[in-house]
């Protein structure tokens, strides 16, 4: 074959093959680019998930991921203690029997505590009766993980050892248990903190709970110092803004008996 002819065929060969090499390189580049895009998208999704993850914060046995109903607040310092500890009050509904104006008048820090709670996003209701709270228009459709009533008291209507006064306290607590059972989420808990000695031991809190199908699951020593800023109040009489000793107090934790029964069934089936 003549040189010119060989050059012609070689050129032709190059002209035919070049586009295939180019297409192959182009496909390789496209695959690499697609891989980079997928990795970038994965990292972006991962970053979004990390941002959306909520950090759980604990204040004693209370979690920032739980939904709270606080009943019978005095100067709202307990609610504020939890909200500050969690860094937010969005998961807290705090209530008082007193109207807002009376809270501010009765308690030295009532006004400032309420203001701070609102800034932290807490929901606050006044004039909430613990014995009929499930009928309140703003609570009737709500459910909670934890319902807390610290130092329930029916008022100073005589000596604490009087059976007439003890029955008044029992009536208050029984009504609270009935209402709480209607507002609990599945596996939710009702907590009552109270004194455990003297006439207070005669309140029979655990027996009262059984009447509302609630059973005690734990009873632990109450440590006021674990709740920074909390200042329990007498709430009535000329010493209503004063605190009282809480050295011999416990927090009783109750669950619905149905939840406990279902939990036992689940454990036995495993």
C-alpha cells in the first residue's frame, strides 16, 4: 500500500474512532459528577438532620422531651426552674388556682416569675381547679407525659391533725387523681410531692390513687436544692409568701394500672 493511501486510511480510522473515545470519557465524567452530586446531597441531608435533632436535657427525673402539666403553682418558681433547666418552656403548661393578679399580689416574685416563664415560651393558665381541670376549654383536648402537683393543700381550716381537715385534703387529692387520669398520655405519670410524717402520713395518698386506677411505681426523696430557684410557698394566711420546711418529703410517682398491665403483657410476650 502506498504511503498516501496508508495515511488516508489511518486518518479515516482516527476520524471514525475518536468520537467513541470521547463518548466514553464523557460518560465517565458524568458518572463522576453524579457521584459527587449524590455525596453532596447526602451530606446536606445529614446536616439538616443534625440541625433538627433536639438535645435532651434532664432536670432530676424530668426530661425536656416530656410534655408537662404543673398544677397548683404558687409563685410559679417550680415551673420557672424547669424551664430554665431545659432552656425552654415550650413543653410546660403551668397553672394556678389563683387569678393572675392575685399571684402577683400574694408573692414577691410572682410577677417576675410569670414574665420570665412567658419569655421562655411556657403556657400559663390561671383559675384552674385541680378537681375539674379536664373540663377547662384549654386543657380538655390536651394530653401530658407528666402531671405534677407539689404540696397539695386544701387550705388552713384548722389543725393539720384534725380528721376533718385531713378529709378535706384527701378530697382535693382524690379529685386531682380523677382529673389527671383523663389528661395522661399513654405511659404518662402523675407526680405528687408531699410531706410524709405526722398527720400527712394519714392522707393515704397511695390508697386514694387506686380509686382512680392509678398505682404508685416509685417513691423518692424530694430534694428542693435540685430545682434551682424553686421556693415553695405557704400560699394562704398572713405568711402566704413564706416557705416551709421540706426536709421530710417524697415524690410519689403513679401510672395508670392499664398501662402497667399492658407493659407486663408486652414483657411476657417477648
